[in-house]
C-alpha cells in the first residue's frame, strides 16, 4: 500500500510566503518519514487554494526530493489550452526523472470559471474536459517527432508536436478525479483510474460507488488488481482524540464554510452540477456542516492513530484500497500540528499496511474467482 500527502494550500491569513515555505518543508519531511508521494491541486482566485500553477510547484518539489512521486490532483483542463498543459507536465516528468502522476478534473467552482475567463465553458465542462484529456494522452503517447491531430467540438488541432516528451512511456500514470457520482460514469467508459475523495459525499456512499465501478470494469475485461483508485482523505492525528478535535475545530469549520460558499448554487446552476447545489442547500437547511457530523459520516478522520488503522483496514478489505492520500494541511492548520500528525501516521499507521499486496474488494472476490 502507498501513502501520500496532499496540498490545496488554503491560506486564510494571506501570508503566501509562509504557506509555501511550510508546504515545502512538510514535503521534505514527508519524504524523510517514508511517504511515497505528494499531490498538488490547482485552484484560482479565492482563499480556498493558493496553487494556481501546480506545475510550478511540482518543478520545485522535483528539485527538492529524490524518491517521492509527484502527483497532480488535479490539473483543471477546462481552464487552459491542452497542448500547453501537456508540455508543462511533460517537463515536470523529465525534471523529476519520471516521477509524475497526472490527475485531471473539470472544475466545479463558478467563480474560478469566471476568474479564468471561461465562464461559458462550465455548462459544457464535461465535453471540454473529455476532449482535452484525449489530446494530452495523444500527445504523450505518440512517437517523438510524430505530429498529432485532433478535431473535436471544442478543440481543433492539426499536426501538433509536444516538446519535451515524458520520460514515462507511453504516458505517465493518468487519473480522473471525482467528487461526484456522475464522474464515475466517465471512468467506466474510458478506462482511466480514478482519484476519489469523500469531501462531498459520505464515506459509505463513496465505498459503494467504488465497488460498483470496479465490478463494471472487471466485467468489461479490466484486470482486477490494476484498478488503482487513490483516495484523498482529510486526516488529523494527535496523541488523544480530544487533542485532535481541538486542533482542527477552527480550521475545518473555516474550510467547509468556504467550500460551501464556492459550490454552484442558486437558480442558474450549470447542467451536470445539480448535485453540488443540492449539497449546498442541504447544508444550509441543516445549519452547516459540523465537525461531529463530518467525523460520523467518515468525510474526515480526526482522532488517534489506532482508530485510523481500523478504518484503513476496512477500506482495504471492502474497497481494495491500494493507496491513501493524506490531506493533513487543511484550513491553514498550524505547521507544528501538521508535522505531528504526519509523524504519528508514519510511526503508528503506515507500518500496519506497508507490505500489503493489492486485493480484490471483499464483495467481488467470488465473482473474480469465477471469472478466473
């Protein structure tokens, strides 16, 4: 099993220099502690995130680390020209010596589409995203010097080349990100692996979707143990549960207040974003998301290491979890609290799972055995 750390890099006090220094120091320490990877998220124009160009941060990480893989969770493909995205991340793969994992998404915050000058793309973001992803895969997988063309509804390119080409062939590992059930359909029909998170759904709901999707992919011919769906989970560990809860009460409240304000809502919700609006409305009716409710639903894990070991064991057996991305620096949580949480995870959680091989989800084992 593999373990990573994750950064949106929310910066409530707008001290961006400090936030970047802390992030890079935490990544250095994560490599020392034995974490396998770091994942970086693209966001624009709000306090929600301070990494508008993950490729820039990834290049900095590539120079500071020697072993960790560098994941993107995600590059928002609706905001840029896909040829430029392919070039930038191919360069990251070269600079890192072939350590890039590329995750892509379509975005969901209306303010970001507005800030980036592509507000008209949000209603058709699934189409734009699908075409852009195919262009990037095509540019990366062709032979060096072989022109690539694509003629779609939203992008039209003819005889384009990509310089540099990625080290990893035919492409770096490619993932599609999902924080809504609808995106599972895209993965079911394209064959990509999926980045998942319970941020906008309960953990039991996410687990059901993962198992159902794996069942469909296996039935369609995918090798069961190749289905690697990294899970990004907000986690905070402390020596006692009471201490952990006290540490994150304010940062988590700030985070969820901000994310709910940024969700599509109101009378003009773009098509395919209805679930987001429903979540925002439900939260308002319930008086907002509470830390107690987030913990009970499994959206976050806040507590002691022993409890987390049990939760990960369940995920491993029930969903076939192969690697976990730990979102530990959220809502501007203090640097020393993040460092302590990372230490506890490395010391008391990671050793229980480090040598676990991939497994088929428990509910699918009889079906897979019958196929074989």
